[in-house]
C-alpha cells in the first residue's frame, strides 16, 4: 500500500489521522502523517488492517447490492442507524466504520439515516422485552423511521 492509498482508505473509512494512528497503527499521529506524506513506507501490518476494513466494507456493500438486484428494489425505504458519537459503539474504529457504511448507504443507495438515541432505543427494547444486538438496532431504526412521520 502506498501513501496515497493509505490516505484515501482512511478518508473512506471516516477516520481522522489521530483515530487511524491510535486505533489502527498504534502510533503517534506524526508517524501516520509521515506514512500519508510518503516520507516513510506504510508498515505491512497497518496496510493489512486497513485492507481488512476495506474488504469488510466492500463485502457488506456487495451484499446490499445483490439483495437490491435480486429483489429489484432500492433502499429508499430502508432506515440505517447513524451514530453521532462513539459511546454507543464497541470502539472508535467500529463507530467510524459504521459512519462510513451509513453515509454510503444513504448517499449512494437512498437509505434513510436515523440518529441513534440510546434512551429511546433502551425504552423500545424494554417495552418489547428484547436485548441489545446489532439486528435489534436495525429493527429499531426501521421502527423509528416509520413512527417519525
């Protein structure tokens, strides 16, 4: 991976230089900046981690595209959870990854973004006797979008 690919990948994944340095490279921000500027080569382990995230993102979007083609549909009626802060995600990296996917699904496929509201979500879970999972968050987004009219 060269420095241009690294920078482009970081931006696509909605990562700041500081977040990428800390959560992917395990280095200080300055080191990451040197990699992106081409002053130092991108370490293989960093390239591997970035490529893993890009492949995961690609696989998810490919699955969405296949479903759309199979069902001859679009995502205009689909609601996607959008987290504004990392507190409701497993990690900062998970949060940024989620933002990247949500933005692509909204912009490129017409999905509706639903801001995650932990208080409303927990109340919905309790009301329906459910436990928190990523699938339940998606269900909540769909329910929230349909009840927000």
